[in-house]
């Protein structure tokens, strides 16, 4: 299961009952620990002093691509 460290994503996952489906267990699932972890991650991600230029998105570089592109081409399985 994957959850972005974002309060809106957590709320949507709870609303859609995604934890039970992702973990293939109907629950009941307490989300308090997950909510605390998301809150901590969100706090750590916020800059103490704004140094961004208005109209720019400081998280844009992190969200580009799936991360697989950074690894280059996979090794061929053909002989």
C-alpha cells in the first residue's frame, strides 16, 4: 500500500476505505498512527522561512516522473 504524506490523501484513503482493500483485510483499521506520521512528514516538509518565488512550486522537482527514469534503461532479458 502507498500513501502520499499529505493530509488530503489520507482523508481520501479513509473515505474510500482504501486501507482494507490495499492490505486485503476488511479491518477495522485505526488510522491514528498513520495520521500522526502524515502530520510529522508534512511538518518536516514545510520550510521554516519562505524562500520561494511567488508562483513557483517547490515540490515540482520531486513529483516529476515515477523515479524509474532515474535508474536508466533496465537490463535486457534477451540473450
